[in-house]
C-alpha cells in the first residue's frame, strides 16, 4: 500500500514537471509573437519622394500595425500627423486624419501631398525633411497611448496653373489683361486648355491670371518651334508670341489647344459649331451712347443665358452716332457689327459683321428719335432690333386695370418716366406693377416691387423678365387712394411716388 502510494506521487510530480515545462515554453513563444505583432510600427512606401507634375496622380502610402489594447477589449483609434523632421508635432504641418478606428493605411496622391506642403509654407522645387507620426489611443484609460514615427524626404514642385488666359491683339479682348479671354480646361486631361472662336490677324500669348500686371507668369512661343511653349516665370525670358495672319471665313473658327504640362500648342482652323457664337462679348461704342468713343473700356452687352447667340443692351441714346464692337479692346480696326450704309437710322433688320477701318458705317440717332432703347443683336442670324423703352402702369390699382393691351402709359422727359394721375380710383386697395411693353403678358420686361404687397411708400424695385417672376405688386393700403406722381429714372434706378 505504501509502495503504491509512493509510485503514484512520483508519477504526478513527473507529469507536473513535464506539463509545467511545456507551458513555460508555450508562454514564451506566445509572448514573443505578441510583442512583435502588437507593437505599433509605421512605414512609408517611398522614403525619398521626388514629386512631379507629370506624376500628379501617383500615390504614396503610409501603413501601420494595430498596436495593442493589452487584451482589454477596448477600441483603438488612430491619428496620423505630419511635421518637419526637426519638429516635435506640437504644431504639426498637418493632421491627415484623427480618431479613426480599424484603419491601418493612408494614401495621398503626389499632387495632394505637394499642395499640402506648399499651403503649409514650404517652397517649391526644394528638398524637405519630414516626419509622419501615428498615434494609437485606447478607449480604456488604463492602457497607455502608443506612437510610432518615421522620417522621409520630399522634393516639391511648382504646380501648373488651374486657369489659362489668352491675351494679345489677335484675341477678342486685346492686350487688356484684366479682361483676357479665359480658355476652357479639359475635363479629361490635366493641363490641357482649349479656345474655339474668332481671332483676327495679330499676336497672342498665355497668362495664368487676370491680375493686370505683365510681371506675372506667361507661356510664350519657343524660339525654334511654333508648336512648343516656354514657361516664363514672373515675366522672365524672351517675349515671343504666336502670330495669326489668316482672316477667317464666316463659317470658320480658330481652335487653340494648349498643353501646359507637356508645353505644346496646336493652332488650327475648324468649321464653326452651330452651338458656338462667333463672339463671347460685345460692346456699345459711339458718342450717342454712355461709352463715347472709348474702345479701351466700353459698356458691354449682356449675353442671353439660354441662347448664347443673343446679346442685349439697354441704355440712353442721345443725338450722335454709334456702332457695336466685337473686339479686341483698344483696336478701332477690329471686329464690328455695323449698318450697311453710313448714318443709317435705328431700324430693325440685318446687320453687317466685318472688321477693319475701311468701311466705317455707323447708326445715326437724331433729336427726334433719341431716348432709352433696348438693343437685341442676334449673332447667329446677323440681325438687330432697336426697341424704344416705354413704361406702363398695369393693375386694378391704376387707371386702366389689368388690360395689358391698353395699359396706362408714362411720359418720358430728360431721362425720367413720369405718371401723374389717380391710384385706387377703381379699387381703393388695388395692386399695380409697371411694364416695359404691352400686348402680351409674357413678352417683355417688368418693374416689380422688391416684395409682394409692398406699400407705395416703399419704392424699392427689381427687374424681371417675361413671366419668370417673382410677380410682385405694389398694394394700396386703406386710405391711400388719391392722385399721385410716379417718377422712375432707369439710369440711376431711382423711383419716387408723391401724393398730389
């Protein structure tokens, strides 16, 4: 019995020793693996980055391990920051993201990284020593925050302009940098800009903004190849320009394609698109108009938002002459819309589009027909209309009610429209508005109060068109019916309503 017990005890001890040895070995392996796997570590896909515009969409990746919550089950969030290698992240250059869970990778394009660094005040075309740090924060406060840092080098670049402008006496707006013709950026290819439209014999180059200073950056012609461009920073370099020496036929346009990334240019003549007006801006010029004969800064037409071929101008025409300018600004021998004979009266009909100074026909405004007009020029059909502005009182608060065919007219004298007569005779609390036309509710321009139901003591007004509204009306208040004088000056946008 005693022998049996002794053997059993020894066996148990032996098994316990073996089992303990096995468990120690297993614990040691597990802890080593645990330490390696859960230590927060950060790496970058390229530690020596040379950023270039040509590789704008290339990407750099930052990767990190999970860190550890020390088996608490608490969530871990990550914050990624960037700073100069000489910094301590007290005020980092950027926080790339903050407080994100279950994310172990962050990527940036070369372009975004370059813009971030330049926006942070670093210089382009220089090498910069940077650091990036990831911080793991554990929701359980008993587990300490963990960080990992890695350094890398970045060489930045000066990015190409996101806008491009044509300037020169060959272009629609001449050498006026503040009004230079903007080109259309490609939606598919970075750095490609196009212009399609009219150009006249002359020169041009490309500017990166409309600041008005010829000390800015320009793209100019390569000295040895007309199809190549040179980037001149700050107005430096040779001021070589491209030349347009061929006048276009009526059904033709120039198409300019500039690639500022590869520094190439294509100049070609193409058939005019039915969707593209020949000019993007028109101006009124002449001593009969507010512009005078100033072709450096004349008053512009408005282009119709739905039909780009239509242009509108409304203004006072005094006795004298005028014509319609299509540019470029500053060039009397540029493009014009003119009558077919000189001193032609203001009549609706066809208009002559031509360039040069040889046939300088003008419209004539006489004392008998002077006044305020709305001019509509159709550049697709080359027609013009001159509509003399008249104002009418419309509404049951006025003398003629809501009859759009026979509204109450206002008289015109020395730039002002005047109505003198009763308001509220037919309806003491009636409403009214003012039209610039008669005969059709949706066939012209309106003068409406700023708000609907506005009292006649408030003369603030807005202009609306056709039936697009808002259809605001002045409303007589109780006791306001009586005789009034209404005066409107459309040049100064001033209106008065005075009891008589």
